C-alpha cells in the first residue's frame, strides 16, 4: 500500500490523534535530528489529511446550507 493510499485510508480522528502524538514527541525533545525530521515530515502529511477532511466537511456543510436556503426561497415565493 502506497503512502498516499494509507493516508487517504486514515479517518480524521486517527490522523488528528497521530498528529497530536507527533507534536508531543517533537516538543518533548530527546530525538536525533534524523528522527525529528522524520517526525516533522509525518506531521506535515497528517496535517494535510486533516485539512482534506475538514475541507470536505466544510464543502458538505456549505452545500447543505445552500440547499436549505434554496428550499426556503422557493417556499417564500
């Protein structure tokens, strides 16, 4: 399974929880430069996954609100 496919399989909560753990480990220190870079890169990937989920949720909300507004306009005519 490619990295991109694995990322897309992650749910929002899974990606968020792993991102929290990555940040915790980076803030705690005690890792080598190479480990820190790998953690940072993983954090960036996870942040993108979370952003895609949130953007998708926003689009769904916007569509639902637009549909509701359209329905209200039709009923008001």
